């Protein structure tokens, strides 16, 4: 304002000087002579006074000019000082300052504003505020600017975004006012700009943090958060609180927490806790509480608290409740599973062992007998393989129902696992009474069981019995004895029971010793492969060999596969043994090919455990790549029972093997449970007739019919047929007559080591 007034005064000074000079001159001319005539009429004095008058006029006008010039000098200095102060304020202000024309062009900008946007002041003078304003903020800014231009408002302030020279967005706080009227044709506008990007970033981060916090609180399904004031009035109620306690947010807010979820008997204690937290601004210790829902039911929660105390505001108390319903349910289930079988709901092995330990102590104190009876369903695996595990579980439930009928209140029935159950018969009058219980159990199981619609199966069982204190005097020994007796019952033909004896213990120990010897035989390379020729019936030529495993013990010689293969399957050793046979056979087959011998098929037996494990195809792929053996010369033999698992998985595995070129054969056909509907879906190459249907040919008419039917069936399904166990010329003649494709057996050769088999191939080729 001062600068503007000084500038106006400077503009008026020339006019004022001229006017004062004219006014003084006119007055002097008009009145000076009259004044002199009044002083004297002497001509000489008058002339002298005229001179004095001229000198006085010169001095007066000089003084006036000096005064005007001096005032002009002071005003100019003041104006320069004001302009310098304005320039320093404009250029060195800690905020951006710009002058803008009515069309938005920037007339001048200070260095701070230019630095803020990354331009130089000279670059920005060529721009308008519309160019650097974010499009989403431009309308509001332009509307306010237009209002200011039309004098509808004196100034405006807003937050907006600019684009800097690099194209990045910065947030600013903008204050715009119109410059005071200077009587110019084009007014200008003054804008003061402050960079608030850091503030906006902090606000955004705070908003995001609050949003994340609220989202977590509102969407954690098992973490209820309620807020209330020092009087217990609810001020916050998240989504989990709605789900856990049943009150909607609208129902809960404004109501007392005591009324909502606190059981009446706990009101006094909760009031004291709220008072303590409000007065001390600190939470009470976390604890497990039982609270109530809207429907009146109770719920267990783990409750924690937080007290928020803001300056000059009453405290706010937040309660964080974690729903323990699911955890308690899981804990209950885990506790049940630790002691009971989930399928049959019977006690499991651990529960039974504890019960048996207590029963032994009681029997010892009362000098009573008790019996431990282990029951195993005969051929249950065949039912699982034929009908699936779901049907097998259904059968186990039916068996459990019948076994429960054989129990007295003092007896304990438990499931040890799989199809194995155990009875604890206490207060046994005489040891022989255990046999009557076993008979009763076998009678209960005698009636057929119904599986699915109109499918009945007969189930038998084997039972091993061990009596305290006759056979054993501890819980562990009683279970071991009953288990040993169970093996005897199975060996005696199943569907029977057997009592424990010392000889059974010796057999059990012998099995353990044999298992360890088998493990050592694998490490010491005492296992080897023999090869039994397979011949084309029409031509009599060797077209393949069945690979058979032999255990050559240094002290006992050859140990029969019938002795150690079942043990290997029971102990899990069948997997490394099966891998060894596959690897050994493929290496040998590749060696024969490299030696120029005939490319023959090598047929390798694959156990049900190997086939159903799920990684057979990957293992075979690895072995074929390792050995370089032609997959077209590899044939895998599986039994019918090995194919009775999940049909889709079985077929998928077989197709994957076939895709590699591997051939597939069913071994011992006619002894399993496969249906023709299932059989025709299998991608097979060969059916092998079990030796039991061959050994009595051609005399046995039943075997003739069976063999002929199998051959006809296989050919109709486009399979080749191989007969096992051919030992006589008459058997071979019959098979040739029935158009059987291949055979193997002692008639041509026993299984022989690799070197002897190579000699057979050489003889066939005529090289020997």
C-alpha cells in the first residue's frame, strides 16, 4: 500500500510543480507591482524595488523547486526501498509466489515456486496455471479463479495437484487473491503456493493404515473387537462380533456391554474391571471367559483388553475376544483321536494298552484270569481291492456292531488298525472260557454281511488268544502272545482260533531273524535274477523270459521265494527289492542286445504294493533311461488283485506305461476277482493262465474247460495267452490244439542264471 501511494505521488509531482509555478507567477505578476506602488512612488526607489522583487521571485521559486526536488528524492528512495523489499520478499520467500494474468498466464514466479516444479522462472513465465494443474483439479480451480475475476469473492484457498517438469504429481496448498486496483487496464492475481506433498503422503499412509486396521478388525472371522467408554456403553462393534455374539452393529452400538454379552452372575466383576481400566488407563490381564450370545447360549472366548487414552478425552476401552469354539472342538477331537478309532469309535491301541495295564494289575491283586484275544478278518484285503475302501469301511462298521454283541460290560473291545480288533476279557472263570468267547465271536460273524445293493459277502476271522497269567504276565507280553497265536490260527486254515504257546514265540522270532537276514542279503548282493524261457507254441522259439528273483545264501544255499517274498511284502522291503529286479533285468537285457542276441521280452513281476504306490511309472522311466533298455522289450506282470484298486488310477497308470512302449500282462489269471466289464477296459497285452489250471491237463475235464475258456476270452479281447507250468508234452499238445500263443515251464527249462539263459539263446541262433 505504501509502495503504491509513493508511486502515485511521484507521478503527480511534475503536475504539482507546474501548477504551483503558474499560480505563483500569476499572483506575482498581478499583485507585485501594486504592492510596490503602495510602498513608494519614487521612481528611483521603485526601480530598485523592482530589482529586489525579481531577486525575491528567483529565490522563492528556487526554494520551491528545491523543496519539490527534495520531496521527490525522498519518495524515490522510499519507492526503491519498497521495491527492493518487495523483490526480496518475492524472490526469497519460503513459499512459492506467482503473479497471473486474467487468462491464467504466469506473469512472474519466484525461485521457490520454480524449484518446486523443477523449472526455471523464465520457463514458467511462458506457461499458464492451467498447463501445470492436474486435470482432476482444474475445474474447481478455474471456477474459483473466475469468481475472483468477476469480483464475486476477494480470495480463495484450496488444495490441488501440479505436474512438475518430470511429470510427477505434487500436492500444494494454494491461496489466490486479486491485486489492488492500480487503474491499469489488465489486473493481475497473486498466488501463494505451499508444497504439502509430504503432508499428503503422511495423510495417505495414515488413511491406508487405518483402512488396513479397520479391514482386519472387521473381517477377522474369529476375532471379535468391541469398544466401549468408561461407563460400558458400546462405541465400536466389528463384523466378527456380529457373527460371534449374534447382535448386528446397529443393535449393539449405544447399548451397555453388560446387557449385551456379559452373563448376569459376572456383572459385578466386569463393572469393577471397567472402573479399574478407566481410572488407571491400563488393561486387566487376558483370560478365558464364558460370555453369552444374543440367543442366550454361552460361548468360550480368550479375552484381552486395550485402553486408549487421548489428551483431554475420556478413556476408551477395547475388548479383543478370540472365539475358542473351534479350538475346543478340535482339541476334543484330538483328545478323542488320541484314544479312539475315528471310524468305529472303538478304543484304539493306545487306549487299549492303558486299559490292559490296569486290568493286569487288578487281575494280579484279585488272582484272576484274563484273556487278550486279537481278531483279524480273513481275506479282508480282497474285499477292499474288489469293492473299494469305502465299502471296506462299511463292512468294518457292521463287524463292529456284531462284535459289540459279544462283549460283556466288563469286557473291552478295541480296534488295533486295519481289519484287526482286540478283546480284553476280564474276570475269566477258567482259561477254557476264552474258547467259548472265541466260538461266540466266530458264530456272530458267520451270517453274511450286506455290501451295497443286493451284495452279500461272507466274512470269517482268525483269533489269537493269550491268557494271564498262564501265557504272559504283562500287558506287552499278552499282546505279543495273542499276535503270535493269531498267526498260528491263520496257518491252521483261518476261520478258527488258537491259543498262545512257546513255539509260536519261536516262529515270531524266526520271522524277525529272517527279515534281518533279508536286509543283509540286499546289502551283500546275495539276491540275483534267474530267467525262465517263454516260448512261442507254434514255432518253438524263445520269445522272452520271466525274470525270477533268487536268494543265494552262503550257508543255506537257495532260499525259496515263497519264504521271503511274503515277508518282504509285509515289511515293506518289496519296494527296494522290486526296484533291484527291474534295474538288474534291464541291465542284463541291454547287455544281451549289445552281444547280438535276440531281442526278447523280459517279463517282470510287479507286486500290488509297487503298482499301487503311485510312482511305478516314474521309476521305470528312470531305469529305462539309466540302462538304455528298449521299453518295447519290457513286460510287467501284475496279479488281478493288484488291479482292484481305484479303477481310474489303475487305468491311468497302465496307459502311461503303454505310452512308453511297455507291455502289460495279468499273472495267475483266473485266481482273482476281476470282472469282464473291468477287464475289457484294461490296456493289456498278455493273459497268463495260472499253473493250477495246467498241471492236471489234459486229463481233468474241468481244467480243460477253464483253460479253453480263458484262451477264447483272451483272443476275443485281442490279448495274447501264455500258459505257466507246462511240464509235459501232452499239456503242450493240448495248448497248441487250443491255439494258446506262448508257454513256459519245466518241459523246456527251469529258471536258470543269466549265463545259462544266454547259452539257450545262442543255441537257438545256431551259434553253438
